[in-house]
């Protein structure tokens, strides 16, 4: 029987090979949970864009932590192992030949790490492809996400609208005011508000200004009462963005109603029946040089009392159908300011 070369000794003569040698010197990475945590972080970020800003922050933290641990585990092989451990793993004889004098090792059996470590080309190509693909994906998706998401987290200032002298609004009388938030945009910026001059409160003018946007689905509510179309007048008003024609129509409402889905409100805008979830929105206002200035809108939970003595539960402006108080209000995302 021909003699077997020394460098191919099997278990009978001494196991000089390791699992890494059998696999061509490559160590297969073990399974980890870091990719799962990374994926959970990405899901939290995407869900947080809809739910709330704290969820986005939590998702970013989870993604960064698990992404770092994933990269650290994936690059462990290239960061090197302790020399003593590698030397022991490479030249540890099998238990079957323990105590047997080691045979001479040919020159071809020198340690593989005797020379400079080479970076595998296939790994370089793999990482380059992944990096280039990720960069292209970022370039494509960043503008889309920016236009779709950022407006909800940036301050959208509401510009005040002049409504002319206070003489346009007789005391204790309701007026339907139709105006333009931005005259340069035309009809798309047309708005309607119900305005009542409540007289003086502690020496200062008091107004009730109610939005006509239904708190159910945003349909325009109508006054439940007589509308004096003959008393309608058009008043030219100068605004920071140009001249506007303000339309004022006297009305004597007993309340307000939505013709679309039957929502009903009393004269202070409180919901009394139907599907709306809260009271009608209101507008802040100010008086400058005897002129009524309409400021930003806000949402109302409920109004107690009437006229200048009313106590209003005011909240940041929210969308139609959204609760502003109670447990239900926790189920809605952060609203863009100044809508």
C-alpha cells in the first residue's frame, strides 16, 4: 500500500485540521437577533410618522443600537481573533493521539496567517453593492419623504386677516362673514365664519367667532334661522396680500346644523346631536386701531355659558372627526400647527 502524504493525515494519525481549514479558512457567521431588532426599529420609525413624534425618536434609538450591534457582529471575523486562541484551534491534536509525539510537519503546513491578511474580493464587491444601493435608495426616497412628512412637523404660520372696522358688526347681532385667507389664491382660500359682537367685557371688546367647518367631516354648517339676504353688504378691505371684498350678511340663528350628515350645534357651537365629536372650532381675534383682526383658529371641547361670559375649553387645532379630550384623543397623531 503506498504511503500516505503527511499533510493529509486523518484521525488515525492525528487530526491536524480544523473546521475552518475544511471550509477553506472561512468561518460561517452564527445567527444573531440584531437584524430583527434593526427591523423593529425601522417599523417603529414608519409607524411613528403617523402616530406620534416620540415613537419616531424611540424607533431611531432602537435602529441605531441594533444596527451598531449587527455591524459589530458581521465584522467580527475581519477585526481578528486572539492569536493564542487561533493558534490553539489550528494545532490542537485530537484526543485519540494525545501523548503521541508529533510528526514532522512539511513546509507547506505553515500557518496561513504568516503573511499579510488579504481582503476577499467577493466581500468587497458585496459591501460596495449594498452601499451603492442604499445611497441610491436614500437619494430617491429622501425628497419624497421630505415633501410628504415634513409639513406635518414644521410650523405653518396662520396669517391674520383684517375684517374692517368694528362698526361692521353691530352689538349682540350675528353676521355671516365670508372672506379670503389669501386674496392672491382666489376661491381656494375662501372661508366663512359666524361673528357676534358681545359688547364690552372689563372695558375690552368681546367677540364670538365660530368656524363653519363641521367637527364631523368638515362639511360647511349652516345657521338654523333667518338669513337677511337684503341686508347683505360687500366691504372692501385692505390686507397684507392685497385688497379683499368682505361679504357680511345679517343672520338670527337659533343654532347651527350640518346639511350633510345631520350634526346639530347650539348658538355657542356646542354639539347637541348627530355624529360630530366636539364643538365647532373658533377663531382667535384682536382689535387694532378699531379694526377687527381675525387670528388663527383653534378647536373647542365645550363652551360653558354664553356670549362674553362664556368659558371655553380651547385646544390646538385638530382635524374633523378627532377628539380633543378624553381617552379618545390619545389615538390621533400630532397635528400640523397653524392649519
